[in-house]
């Protein structure tokens, strides 16, 4: 897995590429735990380049959701491919997390929140 972090107009963008699984969740959680209060207010998780995701990675995403929600922040998932969208639907995670088709649309939505 490769993960990058950038900030655009007050929105923290986390881009994940490759396999997001048990082996990479530690790196993801380390990055998340290093985010400041301000960085957690508006977060976009770009998932367009994820090849594979497992239950431990889903748990890390849920942990991020609760961390953001706790401070009344917003988290959007962007660019979710059909296979992962199906997984989010089967696990009912899609009832918690909003998915937006593109990074551009997610960025616009978060900037307007």
C-alpha cells in the first residue's frame, strides 16, 4: 500500500493505492493518529487506486470515521470502485460513510461544508 497526505483549502486528502490490508493498516493508523484537530475537521479518503481491501482496513476506516465524527467533522470516501462499493454495501458500512464518485466532487462538497 502507498498512502499520501495533502491539504487543499482546509481539506485533508488521504490517497491510498494498492492493497489496503492487515499489513498496511498500521501505516494508515499511524498517519491518522498524527492528524491534528484541524486536519480531522474535513477529510477525504481517496480510494480510486485501491486494488484490494480487507476487514482490518475497513475497521481502520470506521475508526477514522468515529474520530472525525467525535469532533463534528466530515469524512467522505471518493472514487470507490464498484467492487469495494459492493463490499461497503454488504457490510452496511455505506450507511455510515458517504461515498462520492470523484475526488473533485468530494473536494467541492467538503469545501462547502
